[in-house]
C-alpha cells in the first residue's frame, strides 16, 4: 500500500499586543492643552516645536488650527504660544515675555522635575552629568537650566572622558525617554570614575518609558517580528525597537502608519509583537491590527506589564482661563 502524504498544518498566526502602550499622561496633557486652547481662544494657536514627537498628532492639530514654529520669534507679538511637552530653557520664557506672548507651558511634569533637580544641584555647586542625546529638545531645555554646571554624557564612551571640577561633588540626571538598561550602564561607568556620584532623588526615566520597555521585554522572546508604531524623532519609540531586539525578537521595525509595513517582513512569521511609543494615539495601533488581521494575524493576546492610572492636570494658565 502506498503511503499518502498529508500537508503540514500551517502554524497559527497571532499578535502579542503590549500593554501599556501609546499615550502617557504627559503626552495626553500636552495634546489636550493645544486642543482646549484652540477651543478657548480660537485659531490660530502657535506651538513652539512639535508638541509631542509624532507626525500624525502634529498634522491632526494643524488641521484644527495649530501653527507649529521652531522659535518664539516666529510668533506674532501678543499671540498665544504653547511650549511643547519636552520643556524649554529659561531663556525661551524670557524671549516670550520680551515679545509679550501669552504662554501655555505644556512641559511634562516629569520633565519639570528634572529641571528642578538640575537647579537644586547647581545651587549646591555640583557638576551635573546629564545622560541623554545631544540636540534632543528635552536635553536642550534641561541644560538651559544650569548651563555652566551641566555636562552632556551621550553614552558609555563619553562617560570615560567627561570633565568635572571636583570628583567629590558630582551628580547625574537623565533624559526621561532613554532605555533604562543603557542608562544604568552609563551610570555604572560614571560611578566607577566618580565613587561619590550623587543620584537624583528619584529615578528620572519616565514611568511610561519604563513600563513600555518592560512590556516589550516580556513579549520579545516569543516574537518573530516586533512592530513599534511611532515617529523616527521620538526617542522613546526608537528605544522600543532597540529593547525588542536586545530582548530576543528576531526582527523589529519602527513605522508611523500600517501602510509602511512591508509584506516581506511577514515571511515565515507566526507571532508579531505590537506596541507604540508614548506619543502615539491608539487609532494608529488599531489600524495596524486591522492590517495584520487582513493578512491572517487576527488572534490578539495582550501582554500586560503594568497598570497605569496617572493623570496630569492641564497647564495652570489654561485652567485659570477655562474657569473664568
């Protein structure tokens, strides 16, 4: 009797969906600040820099009446300007006052905390080693709080060469959106040089950044492919791709929209991990899940790393006028 071969069963396809993902409390507050300002005062409302680092959010707010500028001197005198979630240096506040601008400060409260720590260490005459990426808006704003005391440390290599005046009076701070693991590796290198290195009063890496990275770590080893929804100028979104690869995902990519996913990325893939950066609206994740379902990845399982309930109040300048 001739044996009859049977086709191999196709492995089930699934999506592991990270939780938490997307908007954090600081981003939600900043986006709401622009939307409520447009409702309260009427368009246009000027915004210095991107309110958050996401192209979809920026385009959506432009359609509602926001005008994004790079610097305050582009804002007409006497107009309203919103400062982005990444924070600004004191000189920016001074420039705005000099142009009689009405300001709404949408800086994330967690970034404001780092600014306060920088001033406190500077007042105590410490050299401050700020771990972060050169040119990032958050870093520029923090360094502006105490420019004569702060030295930027962009990775372990720079930790070996950063100069200080007194090795017994050195403290470190960090950009809030970095990789937790890479930051602590840099801190360890700094502490080896400076045993008396002072820690910030609390961890500067944002809770939302940590939670999103933790969720990716938990699912990455089970994923053939991880897709991170986010923009290329979003530090925390870029870090999620790096974290996924470091945690064992076979491949990981950053996309703004589902249409950017290449069909070839799905070749041989049975498990796709999906997450999104802290400045990404959930509608973009939904669009990606729909795109994947149309290609056989309809089963979705959430991987929850932490529960988030934090909510920040709107900027006080806006709350005051909304109550009036």
